[in-house]
């Protein structure tokens, strides 16, 4: 019997988180799901835990050769056999509503269901550079949710290109979403791999935008993103998610790393996203879309956020001007506008923090939660006790 949903978890040296994620998913007994875990850890901690389980729905493999993050993600996706796939990190989990949604999507021929983040969890070791340990062990839940709408994938990609594809906002997602597995196979057939570049979540979003017409965006907690202290989210929160291409712990695992000359030659959240987007468009042969990519906006944001790499930014701007034959006036016009817009966005975020000066930012929160499995249980209790929030079935039944 083909599983309705494959939950896909690539992991590396993070057994303490992955064990909890595995337990939380296998907790859904007698459901037609499979859990794929590809482990590239240098130790046997997770393998030892898995060997103690007798669970046919778990497909685990331990690869001891050094793989990059993207190679691990590609391997994990290749093992999925379900009608739908849901890719998550090893510090995340799904809710039972993800299984309900996958069943509904198959019955109603919906290819992609992408949820907005409604509930998110900070592991006890999560630390923020400004708020310290204030988030640690907290589960956050939006006060209002339940809306939905169908989005045009191609329009979303066009808008994202003007914003330099800095993240997955406005795009269909494979990360934390319910996606028809045949779409992922289509991506692989057309481009050679499921994921390209150094950020699989951004690459997957761009790939899905290229092979799909539309997707359902739903404001409902069908997954729970987790943020652990030594995750990419944790590094970003401490402003440590950057470095040189040669020495960064994330990029140095990539063999023959292809880093486009028009992207600043250092790693940061923004440049990693840009490289993945560029690599995916290149793999699909979409030179016309690469031409639409707003490099100047990328440079402006990097200039504001990463002044310690000013020389790298100045060098890539020079290369861009020469290759695009753009005048200083035209360049500065766009660069200045992007800089002002980014400064205003930062001021808005800081202003919001001042008006709501708490770690929760005005959300519901439950504290003292030790792992993602407990967070999953606490969210279920919360949903049952708050009758003002519709259950997922009540929402899905009204979607046409």
C-alpha cells in the first residue's frame, strides 16, 4: 500500500533533536504514512536509537561519507514513496492535521498545500543575540488563524524575483508543506535534481514555482517549525550565519561549489538564499528569469546588514556594472531605493518590538517545554481547549 504522506527528515550530528522528531511522528499509530530519515552523522547515536525500534513505517539510512546538506536532502527525497511529501528539519515535527490535509488534498486533486507559520517552538538551548534565553523552551501560537487562499505560482515567482528571492515568502514550498510527490519528480526530471545550490528550502520553492500553476496557502498549524541552538535558525538568531565560502561550516561540505560571480563572495542568510535561487533557475535553463533577478536589491541589503564584508560587496557591484553595462545613475537610483525600503522595514520591525516588548510578540505562548514531541502534544491540547479556532476539517470542507 502506498503511503498517503512521506515525512522526510535529513539530519547531521543532531541525534538529541532528531530522536524527539522521530518519536513525535511515529506517535500517529495506524496511519498510512512513512518517515524517511537520512543520517550523515559522524557518530552512531541516532542509529543506536533507531535500532531499538520495531516500526515498519520508518525508513532510516546512516551514510558515514561526508555529504553536503543539499546532497543529503536529495538522497532523502529520493527515498520517499508516498503520494505526498512533507520535508521538515530534524528539530521540527508535523501535527495530525498534516495527515488529514494530505488525505483531503489527494481526494480533491490539490498538488500543494503551503501553511503559514502559526505555531513555532524554540528548543531549550535556543539563544537570541538581543533577547538571550527568553525564547528557550517556549511554544508560540498565533492568536488569529484559519484563513486560506489559492495563489498563482508564476506570479509569486515574478514578485519574488523583484525582491531577490530572499526566502520563500510568496512561493509554493516543499519545506513544511504537503506536496504531490510527482511534482518533485518533475523537478528532478527537468533539472537533474530535486534541490540545487546551498539552500534546499529556497531551491525547492523556486523549483515548485516553475513546475506548478497554483497552490493553496493556509493559515493553520499542520507542522511545527522548531529552532534549536545549533541549527541554521539558531546561528541566524545569534548573527553567526555568515563567513567565508572556504571556511563556513555550511558551505565547506559542498564539493565543487558553484558560487555565481554576481553574488557577493561570502556566506550569509541573504547570499545563501540568492545562490540557491540562482542555481535552481540555472539548472532549469531559465536565463530569462535570471535576467529578471534583482541583484541590486541584494547588494543594498547586504551592504546594510554585512558591512564587515564591504570589500566583497564593492567588488561584486563593480562586476555587475561592467557585465550589465548599467550607468552609475541607474544603479544608484535602484540601490538607494532598496536601501531606504530595507531601513524602513527594519524600523517597522524594531518599532513593533518596542510597542510589544516581550519575547512572545503578542502571541499565545506555553513555556517550559523540553522538546518538539512535548510541543506537539501541548499544541493539540491548546487547539482542543480553544473553541474559537476552527478544526482543520471545518476549514477544508469549505475550500472549493
